[in-house]
C-alpha cells in the first residue's frame, strides 16, 4: 500500500486533485492511498507516508521538506502543467515512478 | 474541469510555480549563486506571465459578457496567489541586491 501525501498552501487546490487521484486509484484498483494536507499540518503526516508531493506554489519548501524526512522518502514538486490541468493520472504515474526510482 | 474552475487552476499553478521560483532565487543568492538566482527570476517571470495572461483573458470575457467571472473561494485563492507571486518577485529582486552588497562588504 503506497501512501501519497499532497501538500499545498491551504488545501483548496490539492483537495480537488486528491479527489481525482482517488477516483483513478479506485477505477484502476491501485494499491495506493492519497491524502492532502496544508503545509501547516504536513509535518504531522510525513512519518506515515511513502512520498510527499508539493504543489507548485509551495515548491520552494522542497529543501526543508527533504531535511524533515531525513532521506527516508522522496519529496517531489508536482509539474505545473499536470497540476494546472488537474491531470490525476499523470501525477499518480510520476509518483509511482519516483517511489520506484528512490529505492 | 469546466470554465471558471479551469481558469482558476491555470492561474494557481502558473503563478504558484512563479512564486516558488522567486523564493528559490533568494535561496540561491543567499549561497552566492547569483547566476542561478537570475535564471530563477527569469523562469518565474515566464510562468507568471502565463498566469497573468489567463487572468486578463478572464477579465476581458467577463467585461464582454461572454463568461461571467463568478465569485468563488477558488477564484479568491487564485487572485491571492497572483498578488503573492508579484510581491515575492519585488522582494526577491531586492534581496538578491542586498545579498550581493553583503558579500562585497564582507570581502
């Protein structure tokens, strides 16, 4: 079971992306769980997940986030276009690839 | 994704990415990498321009009565991100200057 954490500013834009990703997960029967948290709450969740995906508007936090996860899991910034188009499939595909390459 | 929602997401993603680029530019200046800092400002400007264009398009369509820009929390968030990105550009450009001066004072 791969746990994916999406992080943005307030949770507004990522929550829509999460819904779409969860739909893809259900449709394709993927072994994954996707949740979204605003930046302020993300710290409480990073120990429970397998990857952290940052929205482009909080991409600047990548360095800090990598320090916080201490190399345990990958931290990636969601591609601006995939995010803008809310392309759940692409975001999921990249997330799985990143987790695969990280090992 | 329809109409207003799509426009809002285009704005949020592009100006949001611009904001991150501007903040990244400050980080680079902090470590003395002024070339990379300048490159990030340029990248940020390109991305901001995309969001700005989408925003202008939305305003024009609203004024022409083609597509009413209905109030929504998402639109408010998009506007807010735009203002934040612009603010950070101004701040980043000045901070890069300050770091350059700090470095030359120290030397």
